[in-house]
């Protein structure tokens, strides 16, 4: 897991916080994150591919972001900025972190689920 985090996030887990900016000099508030961008990242399919020498590879599949690509911050930033030119640089960075966190979650091993006991087993243990 540490190897995965260091490959995808540079060793740190960042969670994006989204807000709309206010007080822009042009009179219009800058768009730091749009609902369309949120929907595009939420709808993206994330597939964990076979690992290479650096660790697991994560493929992002999204028609809105220009098709499929192997995740890297630079590639995600380029694709988000070109698909959503109305979003400012801060919004692009937040979107990249959002996509990155989805990739980390997809790569995480599944949690162990506690085995549900049977009433038959419970009855056996109570009579002893």
C-alpha cells in the first residue's frame, strides 16, 4: 500500500475540498469547480492494471476526459484543463486531487468482512 501511495500521490493522501471562488477582478467569480467536472470525474471508470517496476498502474477511462489513459498527475491535469477550459488553475488542481483519491481508493485492498454467524452456531455455543 505504501508503494501505491508513493507512486500515485507522492506519499501523501490529499482530500479535495471544493468551493466556488468569489471576488474575481473581472466581476465574474472564477469557476474553481463545476458540476459538469464533478460528474465527469465521478463517472470515470478506474481500472487497476498489472503492476510494472514502479508499482500498480491505474487506467482512467472517461469519454469526457478524452478517452483512456494511465494515471499521472501531469496527464490528468492536461486532460482536465483541455476538457474544461472555463475552470481556473485552482479548480483543475482540485479535480486532479479528486481523481487521484478515486484512483487510490480503487487500488486499496478490500476490507475484511466479518463472517456472519448462524443461529444454529449461536444455539450450540449457548448450551455449553
